[in-house]
């Protein structure tokens, strides 16, 4: 099995077990435990485009390419690079 397939499998597992129950909501719109669990969310795709970066844990483990909502994430203190600042999103 290629390494990229194992990486996708691991990312899917992390999100399924630890991620938010509603992965369609933006991290800044989630509250309580769901907001904490947003750190484990994988990259949300819209068709062939990356909608926004993954949560902090997934960014640290798997990296993060540029995304459509990077500016919105930065405005809310969520970072816009592969390294997330102290503020949670």
C-alpha cells in the first residue's frame, strides 16, 4: 500500500474518532466540546477545491495546503499557515 494511502487512512481515523460531529460547520461557529474537537478535523473539500485548513492537530500531523477560507481563518485568530497560533478555532 502506498504511503499516501496510509496517510489518508490515518487522517480519516483521527477525524472519525476525535473530530467534530458536524464537520460542515466552520470551527469558529462551533462551541464547547465541538470547538475542541475541531482541532482534529481533516481538510474540508468543496468539489476539487480546499475550503479551509484542517484543525491544529491534523495540521501538525499531516500538513496543510493553502485554502479558500485562509483569510477568514486569520481574521478569527485561527492562523493561516501550517502552524496554528495559540488561539483556538
